[in-house]
């Protein structure tokens, strides 16, 4: 099962593009599921609307016993009184995706998750959740909980209930697809190219390339000064987007919003569902006595990327997104010497980090052989 995500600024027509993509793929014989966090863009088109508040209420009701064990001295409110916290919508989408993946009846999932910040939050969520789970429930704590449960003859307490919830969440994360194609939609407005470039950097940090850019709501040719100015602005935006080198397509502005499948097909707004090429793989590459690690960050500029080493993780900030990247066993035994952005401002921009072996963690004989090699 593949996932395809459509996102862009509010009002750009992302929901219409997502619906058209799902309909086109369905017409081609694919088994398609359309998931959206908003009301259907086209009445009558099959879509699963993901409601974060409703999903929270259902989860609250289903796990009332575990929640009571976590807070035995508190009176928990009923599900109908629980107020959603930030991030619930993203978790609800993950739950819906997990259910679709577990059913095994779908070839392609089209996600309409709204504006770009929400899309970035969704794509970052699985790894973010895993990071927090590792901090809050490390292996030694899980072993302790298992011992306590055994000693208590199967009667779990608050700690055991919390770790049971952790296990359930991890099982959900394992059901999710590991890769998603991301298609950006933007109206012909000033700054569109800058928005796309920053989005590509943020998505690159999360491991997702931009599959395509749709220039939406393009007005037909007209007469008069107003039409001439709008056409000139569209030409400027089109040229700036073309300079990015990303696959670019256009969708005309319709006189009326599509109200059925026929009108949606006529708009020809669906994106190509062919899988996009992945970003270059990241892995340690030897360089004399050091090691280099290149992280693809399309269009990243110098001075716009920060790097921190924390224990066995490399923490990178770029495009308004932070990612904690676990280092492999080789680089864990090295220290970070430097980091720089190569080919800045281009599709091939990358953060190249130099590591040098830590003598305290490398056998002397091995260091000597590498130095001679």
C-alpha cells in the first residue's frame, strides 16, 4: 500500500486536487481510499473524514479502564466532556491509516490533510512519537514493569497500564506505510516559489521528496488592465516555480466548484500517482581518516540549518522542522567535527557532517590501520 499526500496553503484547492487524484486512480482500476480532515470537497465522492475530537472520544471510551489505572485518585471526565489537545488530529489520521493498512484492501491512500504545517506535523509524528516513547519508556523501565506484573500475579498497576498503552501505540506505528509521496498545491500568488522551496527543505529533512507542484486556480486569458496584471503575476510565479526544477503542472480556475464526479474529471486536477524517485540515501562515507554523512535538504541555504549532537542522536533544524536522527553504531563512536550546507539553494543541497573517530571508543590497532590506509 502506498500513501500520497496533497497539501498547500489554505484556499489553494488542495482538497479538490486530492479528490480528483483519488477519482482518477479509481477510474484506472486502483483500490483507493481518500482520507480527509475536512468535509468532502465533492459531494457524493467516497471519503473517510477524520475527526480528531470524535477519535479522541472513542479512544477515551475504549480504554477507560487503563486510564483509570493511570490516575486512580482522580475522577476522569466522560468521553463526551474531554477536550482535544493539539496533535489529536494527526494521531487520528495515523489511526485511520493504520486501520486501512491492517485491512489490506487498498492499493493507494490519498491524504488530504490541509495546510502545509499540518502535513509536516503528520509526517513527523511517527518518528516524534518513537523518540518520546524512548525517553519516557526506555527498555529498563519496561523490564521493571514486566517483573512487577509477574510478582503481582497479573494485576497491573499504573506503570504497567501506561506501558501497555505504549506497546499499543508502537504496534499502530508498525502498521503505517514508511514512505509517502508529497504533492504541493499553490495558487499563482507572490512568494509561491519561496514557500515551495522551504517546504521542500522541511520535507527533505523528514525524508520525503516533493513529487510535484500544482499551480492551481490559473485564470483564463482575459481583456483589460486587471486581467493583464493577473496574467503577468501568474507568468512570474510560473517562471519562479519552473526554476526550482520540480515537476510542475497547472489547473485552471473553474467558474463553479465541482459538484460531482463528472465536473471533477473535467477539471483534470488529479496528480500523477506514479511513485516519485526517493531522495539520495544517507549513510557514512569514508574520507581519509574521517567519515562523512550527507543529509539531503533540497534548497537549504547557508545559515538556515542548525546541527546539534545529543548522545547517540544528530539533531537537525531546517525549514522550520526539527528532527532527531539516531546514529548508526559506527558514527556513535565518533565525534562531530563540522557541518556545512553543500550546493546551497539548489535541489541537490545537503547538510554534510564530518565525523572523526573517538580514540576512547575505537581500538588502537583499527585507528592505526585507517591512518595508514
